């Protein structure tokens, strides 16, 4: 049996921008992407702690050590700069593999989104 499990999570980052005119996606500081084991183009679920919205899009890398977390395209209508977000990716794996799998959990500094 295959099941969906949390692969990675970037917990409580501050939205740094919302660009309605961009084609789509979420721009994430490349350092955060690597720490959370998220690759370019990977599906990401965004949970907005400020308004309860849940959005799915794909990741694109932003400048390293920038703390950038920008929602692009239509998703920009669901966030405001300064909103606190949780970014989650999932993997599909066999039940036995999932029992011992450990997700990458990242807890950046909430003020600047940088790794401590």
C-alpha cells in the first residue's frame, strides 16, 4: 500500500511579498529549500496562519540568504506581506518505508526567515 507522508516542512516563515503579475509559484530562499530538501518545481502546500487559507503551487528558488518567501500569480491574492506561513511537501511511499521515514523539519528565524 502507498501512503502520503510529510516529506518536509518549513515552519512559520513570514511572507515577504505577493506578486500577482508573476506567472505562478512560490519563491523560497534557496538556503531554506535545501535545508528542507525541497527541489525546484516540487509541489508545495502553503498554510496561511493569518487567514486559514491552504494553497498548492510549486517551488522556485530565490536568492540565497535573502529570507525571500514570495507568493506569485493567483496565490498572491491569498496572502499579505507579513503573513505567517507553513510550507509543506509530501511524498508517496510504501507503508513500511513510511514507518521509519524522518521528514526534514526547518524552523527559521521568524523575523527574517533565515536559518539560525
